[in-house]
């Protein structure tokens, strides 16, 4: 591990706060926090593990904030929580053995679909719809939670956006979707973290420093989402999803050069 400098710690703190602020509402915080951790000189696998440590504290903070404000369907997410946790463990195990490039084209297509669907359906997510959970809908919901949980352990970028989209598709408004997604994201974070700890791919110094700033960023972001309402969450969701698409397009074409 390279020598720790004050300027590097300040960078990790600042970017940790920004990442958690975004991630607490719509996900995508890894776009900010992982590059900051890589800038310290740690390996990609250690950066992923360290980010899991810090973001676990952040996602717990925002989950509690949404729970206290009653913007979480507790019964639903508690049924899905263990699935998200277990599949993230499997995804993290695969992450240290396989290159993430294998999933990038699929992730890019999924992100574009999420953005286009949200833009075309202008009233979507504005109001919560009471849905009857048939066995078919439950099966689809479980399947996608399994896929997203696995993906979060494997790569992670965009997990919050995918979880929010799934909750919106289920019938929740943007604010409740954010709350439900955050609790499930916490499950996948701690599942992935467990594997990275076992495999020794976590920098605890940087991880706990970033965790402190992420707790503050997550609380601030969730508080703003709850106070400003559905419109704010939807606008941030569209912005972050667009940035995720641009970033994945850049990575995809750059890797092909």
C-alpha cells in the first residue's frame, strides 16, 4: 500500500461525500468513489472491496432515513433482502476471477432502455399505483433482484438505477422506489463486502475514512430527496442514468481501440 498523504485522504473524503449524496437517492455513486480510490494507488479489486466497505455505511444511513420517513415497503424488501445479499456474494466471488468487460455491453443496453423508457413515459413514477402481486409478477421481481444482486457483487456501477427501475416497474413512485432500492442495495453491498474481506481485498484505512464522509453524504442526499419529493428524485435519476450511459459508452469504445 502506498504511503498515505493528507491530500489523498482529503480527496477520498470529498469524493466519498459526493458519491454517497448521489447514491443515496438514485445510485451511481461508484462512478465517483471508485476512481477516487484507484487514484490512491490500490489495485482495482481492492478499490472495489474498499468501496463496498464505505458504501455499506452509506447505504445503511440512507436506508434508515427512508425507513423513518415511511418511504419503504418494509414487508416487500425484507422478503427480497436475503436474495440480494446471497447473490451479491456470488457476484463478488466472480469479480475477483473474471474481467468485468464481459458484462459491459449488456449493462450499456440495459441502461439505455431504462433511460428511454423513463423519458417516453412522462407520468411514470409520479404517483404510486396499487398493484396486485400475482405469482407471475412475484417470480419476475425475484428473478431481477437475483440478477441485480449478482451484478452488484460482480461490477456494481448502476445497481441503484436498475433497482429503482425495477421498483418503478412494480408500481411504486420515484420516492418509494428510491427507499426500497436503497435497502436492497444495502443487502447487496454487505454481501459483496463479506467476500472481499475474506479474500483480503479491502483497505480499512481508506475504507473507514470514506465511510465517515459517506454517512454524512447519504444522510444529506436522502434528506433532500424526502423534502423535495418525487420530481427531484426523477430528475436526478435521469441525469445519473445519462452519465452512466456516457461513461459506459466511453469505456466500451476505449477498450475496443
